[in-house]
C-alpha cells in the first residue's frame, strides 16, 4: 500500500459550503486520487480530482505542482522526505487554485 501525498489545494468558489471551503487532493504512487470535499466522500469522484487527473495526463504522468518562489531549496528538500512535511510545505507555498 502506497502513501497518499497532497498534490493540490483548492479553494471553493461556492459560498454555500460550510467551513472555509478548502479542499485537498492527494495522490499515491499509482496516481490514485482522493479529495477532502463533500462530493468526493459521497461519489468517490469530484471536479477537483478530475482537474488533477486531466493535468497529470496533459503533463505526461506527473502533476505539475506549482510552488511559490519564496520556498527555499532547503525547505523543498525537507518536504521531499515525508508526506506530512510535504503537506505542510504545499499548504505554505503551493499555489491554491480557486475552483
Ligand atoms: Zn473534491
């Protein structure tokens, strides 16, 4: 069983969602995707995972993670070491998509 790693943070455009409307799409080594939004928990798929899946195909099998240029090389290296550090790194420096 491979570990899931956060790959993209989405901010919901919809104001009808309870809470802050921040959803996290994670993927494992086999490109299985999951999302923290309510739609995914009901249907097992959602517009966020579809967006990421399409970007993976268009980018030849790897999601093009966009990270702020403020992230230092040391922080980037540290983030590669484990999924939890990677998640913190992306929440801090990853470009959030409004969708
Ligand atoms: Zn979702």
